[in-house]
């Protein structure tokens, strides 16, 4: 969008901005932006807002490192709010939560049945723990042992998955698979790979056979 005249800023010169994770679809936060902040966002693809309390422009992650790379910017039908779709690095909330919207007022009556967003939230939590290394944190203790210790845990958990599957123990298999996912996400975070990077590879493979036939004779 190049014509910012379509935006309807309020009397204070600000417009509400809803920020969404482009990978998971989860709503991460809601803030405000003035015209200059929106312009900077469009120019740099760094999510930029305006702080009403401080009276100044701010770039998400400038101090925390939990940056937001803007994938797209959309204007709502009335022109009085904006949607930033971003690639989030680490947690979006200053509390360390993946999303600022983590306090339920009304819980849904349909339980979550898939992994949508779960792996990203776990990865974000691991990344936050690696950045802050809080005392008594399992992540901090495992990190102190070095990458080889993390990789050893992946090998151990993979063995547990095989054993649980071989025994047909559904509950144990779910538990061990969760442990394997966790430690794999840990390794990704240690090396700087995101779930989005893995998802991009899987999307590229969708609809394609991953099997190679026998080599042609002669």
C-alpha cells in the first residue's frame, strides 16, 4: 500500500495496529502507530509503532531482540485500523509469553486438537529462556551442558519414541513424542533455526514424492 491517505488516523494522530504471526495466524499484540511509524514499517519491514505513554516511535525488538519482520500490511474495510502480518522472533509479549493475548476471559468449548501454533509457542519460550537464562530453568541447565548434551537428549528421546510405538502404548508414545519435539525445538533454537524455516521446507515438499526410484541400469 503506497497511498497512506486511505488511513483514518484518530484525533491524536494514531491508528490501532493488530499484529498477527504470519506463520501461525495467531494474534500477537495490539498497539498504535502514527503516520511516520506506518511509513517506516512499509519502508524497512521492521514493525514500528508509536508509544502513547512515552510519546515516541518505537521499533519492536530494538531492545529485547524479539523482532518482527513484516511480511505484509493490510488496511481494514473502514480504514481505521491496520494489520501487520509478521515473522516473530522470540516471544511477542514483554512477559515472555508468545502472545500478549494469553489471559482467557472465556475459554473455548472446543479443545485444541492439532499442533497449530503450539510448536511456535514452545520454540519462542525456549528462545526467551536462552536469551535470559533464568535461574532454575531446565533450558538454562541444558544449555550450560553445550549443544552435544542437547543432541544426546534427542537421541535418547527418539529411542523412547521407538520403544513406545513398538509396544503400542498410545499414551506413552504421545508423551515421548512431545519430549522429542521439545528437544528438537531446543536444538533449532540453539542453532538459530525457526519452526517457520522447517515449515518452508515441508511446504516446498508438499505434493512431491520424497522417494527416489532405483537407478537406471546401464
